[in-house]
C-alpha cells in the first residue's frame, strides 16, 4: 500500500482514485491530495515515486453519458439529466500541465534541483472505449490518461505510470533518489523527520559537524566532498595531521576540476594564468575555506564512535566536547551557536571590531534560508536587517551576494542566483530608512498619504530659528528703515551667525553646561 499523507477527498471520483492509489501502488510511493504550492491552485494528486520522479494527476469524475461535446478550443461541455442545462469546463490536460510546472518551479526555487515532473489525466468513471467515443481523445493521449479499467487493476495502473516515465526519461532532470525524495517530503510535511544516526549522512542538510572517533577512510572523504558540493556546510575534527593534509588535497583537486579556487573566505572562478595556492600549509593543524572547516582533535580522548551534529542540534555531552574543542582548536563555538540558533530565538551579540560579527550575520541568514524545514521562502518579504549607516548596509548586501555566489559556484543550483538578485531589494537599511518604509506601507492608515517626507530634529530646529529670526527682522525694519545698513554685514551672514550661535547654545545646554 502506498503512503497516503492526506485524507480521502469527499468528491466521489477523487475518493475512488485515492482508494485505488492507496491499494494498488507500492509501499514506497508517497501520495499527496489537494496540495497547494501556488496560492489558490490545488492539484488533485501528487505522487512521489522513488527513482522515477513526481507525477501530477488531474481527476475528472465525469460520466460518459453527460459529456455533450468536446469543442475545438479544448473545452468540455457537460449536461445532466436535463439536456437544456449545460456547463463548460476547461481541458483537464491543460490543468494538469499547469500544476506540473507549478510543482517543478516550486521545487527548483525551494530546494535547488529539478526532478522529472510529469502529469496525467484520470477518468475514474470512463472506459477507454467511451474515451474515444466521446472524443476526449482529442484532449489527451492514451499514454497520459488513466481510465476506469486502469485504476481498478494494480498491474495496469503500475504499467501505465512506469511506461510514461520510461517515455520521458531522456528529459534532463535530477535523479529522484531517496535523498531527493526525502528533501521534498521535509519541505511538504513539517512533521516528517529522518532518524539521525552516526551511520547516516544526509547531504541535503544545511550543515554537518563531525567528530571522528577513528581514522577516516576514502569513503568518508567521498561523502564529505559530495555533501559539500551539494551545498552542505562541513565542519570536521580529525585525529591525525596526515588526514587533514590528504583531505585538503582532495578538496583542492575537486575545486580545480570544476575550475574553481578558494581564497579569502570565498569561492572564485580560477584564473588559468595564475598558479593555484594550496589551501593547507604544511604542518598546520587545520584549514578553512568557505563552508569547509577541518581541525585536528585536541583535548579529547576515548571517543568510541563518531559524533554527527546536523544543523547545530547539540546534545549536552556534545556541548561539553565542543566547549573543549573551542579552547584547544581555532574552531569558534560561539559563532557556531549564533549561526544555528533556533529561528524563533532572540540573540544578542556583543563583540569588538574585527571579531566576525558580519560573518556571523551572513551565516545566520544562510542558516535561516537553507536549513531543513526552513520557514523562509522569500528573502524580500521574510528578512529585515537594520544597520547604523548606509555604508554598513551596502557592505552587508555585498557580503550576502558573495555568500550566495559561493553557494552557486559550488552547487550550480539556480535558487542561489535568485537570492543574489533578491539582495538588492531586500530590506537592508538604516533604522531611519527602515522606519520610513514601515510608515509608507501604512501611510493611508496613519492619515499621511503616500507623498510625505521625514525631517530630522536638526532641520526642524533650524526652521524654528528661521521663523523667529524672520519675525524679528520684520519688526526691526518697521521700527527703523535703516536697520540693515546699521548691521555692517550682509543680512545673509547675520542670519547665519545667529543660527550658528543658537546651535552652539543648544549643544551647550544639552551637555548640562
């Protein structure tokens, strides 16, 4: 029996298909019902089929006797027991095709890969004979259409679905293996979790921290490298300097093979004219490039098994070990905790200049965006960053863009390019600009209208000075027409001197003088 995630629909035709899929499909097929990936649009069924892809099924519970006409434009005219009453419905194939591309785009944007997504039409109350007789065959081919006899037979149902995927297997797409299937489930099912054991290594996690209790093997290296180039941040503690050297050469080889180079905390396209600089210095106990940190274990002993920490979920014993490694290696556990804190946590970071606050903020945003079951879908709508100066805001945008570019160069996943484009219109600004944007968004509710401006207190004070000075000058002119001549300086200069004096007096009083 298939894994039915959602309850059986109330509509008769959809309910019949739900029962058929549940009963007739293998136990590793996952079925969703009435799932909405674009606001307002729900497909009838979406099937996750391991090693195949995703299948969208649009169900039409029509009876053959009520199909009055199939028009040249692809619409279906339906009637009922009163022939005078007719209604028109659109082509089910076009509907299914629309849902197919919605799902494909949704997965590309959220998960960064492109599985094979196909669509089919299902008529649970119409036989293949009636399908031809009513001319529904002008709307969809038989190989993408499920008939009454198909859904009642596990053999026919399986053969038709498998045949359709076989026909389309040449379409360029990501292999929909167990790992990618799990990623989609984690996206669609908030309650879906994978048991995290030391023998499992989920390459779609945001980060992995590993403390090896043994010598690492070439297979361990393969898994670390594969996860890294799929977008997972890797932090590992090894037992021997020789292992660090070997792994550094492996990762450098893989970068060079992709025509990439690592330097200054970023990933860049390699210049063929320049000599590559080794990422590990001989005798060093660690090396660190973007999202790949390797350290020599020091200060701990007696580990009987590997420790694997996924996305910062640290237990008490693991916390004690990491506290030791924080002191004995260059690993920064405080930054790690800030980066991986729960999305709902309030975090206060107090540190001096040059201690990595900006790095921590950029890493924090990456975690919020790319962690499994992340609630962040749109950078523009879901994240705001407030800085003290415009220069700081510009620097933050630059750093974020570079971080997303690093991810893209490593993975070639299009979602990172989308995020680069989003940075320029993200809410990254000074407190003044941020406050103004909030007021503008609700300007009519505040009774301000849309075209308003915000002035500083300094400007407001100057306007008050100007107002009273103008009143004083008018009064003096009424008393003495030669007042301006007696000033022995231009009125403009006199005005400037008085306003500067008022400013100095205000500043003196503000300081408690």
